[in-house]
């Protein structure tokens, strides 16, 4: 079972990731500046209109 410090770290990382991903669907998220060009391209594809509309369900926020 995780201890309180592990849970606090997980919560803090989740908050930070959420902040970095604001604007992901519009292609303007801060996370694009912190990943490799290939990862940024994949994120833009995965969260672009065409890809989002073609899948039956979208990603969970933690993904």
C-alpha cells in the first residue's frame, strides 16, 4: 500500500501534468515545449480533430 508521501507526489505530478496539457486539443499546450519533436507531433495527431472524432472513446485525463 502506498504511503502518504507517495500519494502526495502522485497528486502533485497529476496537477502539474494537467497544467502542462491545458490547450492540448488546440495544439498550444505548454507540454509541447518539453517533449521531443516526435512526441509533440504524435500528441498533435492524437488530440487533433480527425483522431478525436474517429475513435469511440477519448483518452482518460491521466493518459
